[in-house]
C-alpha cells in the first residue's frame, strides 16, 4: 500500500488516497468487504478525465495487476477476462487471431473494468451501441458480497453498473463478445466540410453506410465558418482489398508510440494562436474527398496513442474534456453551443462530433439517440467556469447530458435533469451498498454517494 496523489487524465483536482495493488480477485473482493472509513474505489489506467477514479482520504484499488484471460473461444470470439486487462493488451493478443474489441474509445489504454464503469462508446455506436451491450455477464464484488450479473441475471444491477462509475461494485471479470475481422486494416473514406451544418448533413445522410464514423471539428477557425470539419468513416478491409505487400500478414498489429511529451511543459504552450495554426494546417492537409484509403488500427482508431503522455501538452494546470450528448431534434442547441464556444475564442485542439444510436437500459449510461460533441479545453482559459455552466444549462434544457467519465465540474443540481432515471440507479446502489462503502471524489461532488 502507498499513499499517493492522484488525478484524472486532465490533471486537475488532485487528491490523495491509499493505493492498494491487489494481485488476485480474492484480494479485490476482500478490500471491498473490509474497507477503510473513507470508503473504497477501483481504478484502472486513470483515463477518466476528471475525478471519477479518485477517493480523497480513502482507499483506491489499482486493479491492473489482475489482468488474466480466463477463457476464450476462438470460434465464437466469446472472451472471459479479468477487469484489470487493458484494451491494448487484448488487441495485441487477439487482433493477430482475427478478433477485435466490440467497442473502442479513442485510446486503447483503458481497462475492461473501466470500460464497464464508463460504458464506453466509440465510432460505431450508431451500429453497435456501447461496451456493455456486448457483455453477457460479469462478476461484481459489492460490500454485500460477490455476485454474478448480466442482462438476464439481476438486470437492474447489471445496467446500474453500466456507466455507474464504479459505485455499484468492483468488477472482477466479464464475459464479452468480440468482433471478427479479416484484417487489421481499415478502409477509410475522408470528406472535408466547410462548416458545421455541412458536416452534420454529411453525417446524417451517410453514416448508416459505414461501420465506424467520426468528425473532427474546428471551433476556433482562423477564418471561415464555425465547425469546418474533417469526416472519416470506414470499415475493416478484406484481405483482397489490401495492397499486395500487406496480404502476407493481414492481421499484423504491433503499435508503438511515435513520440513522448516531456514532463515539464509550460502552462500556455497550447495557446489560442498555436492551436489556431494547428487547426488550419490539419484542415488544409485533409483531402476534399478521398475513398478507400488503407489505414492501420492505430491511425484510424487511436491516433493520440502515438503521442505518449499527450495530456502533458496542456501544462501543469491541465485541461478539461467536456463531452455532451443532445437528442435528435435538438440540433439548434448543438449549433448554439458550438457558436458560443467559438465566440468565446476557446482554444479547442480536439473537437469531435459523432451521431449516437439508441440508448441502452443503463440509467447512468451516457449515449442517447442523437449527437455528441466533445472538446478539450485548457484549464487556464479565462471565464471557463461560467461559460461551461451556461452550456450545461443549454444542454440540460434540450434533454441532453454531460458524460460523467469526462466530467470534472458539473453542478450537482443539473445531474438529475440530465439523468432523469437517477432515482432508479440510487435504489439499486442502496441495495448493494447500504452503508456507502463505495466512494469517489466525483460521487461525493455530485451527490451520488
């Protein structure tokens, strides 16, 4: 055990906790059954951007040592794996065998337990939904005992755990259905859009033709209209669609970081003018229209993983990632949000727009049928707090919500507006944790625990 200061990936709001490193499932369950006074929480690779994986004054379980594969059927792609295993670990083992994870976010460096706690989504939500829709069962260590749950076995607890931010129990392992792939390369179509309306029209008209789709949007244009975009959509290639030199090893997968960001970076390295120049170059570099480009998994799904410790670019004061979803029919709210960010001259290096498919039964699961916009914002931006509060209120009024896995500052009174089934979630949580053993900084800040 060590006493350490922890932050999320955004490097804001640090807090200290006793960090335990169990090496077996039994040790994980024992830590939940015999917690310290300030409670206990599981933590994976720390890629939640805010304070979701912190527990000030309590215990945090670093479960990444418990990462073994219990069972794998190479014919069906059904995998049972410990919660501490990372998607990177799974991809390196399984992509060469012709299998891919059902859902991946923009990084491979998240654990299976974290994927469940955040109910992660990816570029294929409009087709495949979120991570927990591919989980048939999981074992959960709760303060009242270890239980096995699934969509058909205590579904209330299963769906409360999907997106429940670790506050219904600590996942021990899960059984997941993987996706078969003929190669480890994607066939990618690229389009450039001159403004947000054009981007949204392209996504609306064509997304159903693609397995994976996403748009990078510029909300800090040097000139031109707000929301100029680079849209990339694709699917996994068949062997005969690869260049001849790649057909000899069609499942090759061994990604490596290209560069690393040093520990000490000035707070204002990513200022408005540098980000504006980068966005201009990124937009101009993209082709107006390109079809069928062969890209690696790393390039198409996880480009930022090529820059080790890229979060350091924002300096010691860190950054916020603000991600929201609004339902179809609330496009005017989405436009208003984008324009207000642009008018405030917020230096957003990473802006992502996607369309979601239908929501799943999880009361705290983030995706809903509609649009999601995600932006990275340096924590040093003047007036950032009041700006985001105004935008939160717009989103809530439109029936939308903030993604809790990214959140670092949401007002508690908006939580129930954004997640109207919060009462159902609380009932389940009270059943499995009547004494409030499972604790986190995010949970206390938002009144979840």
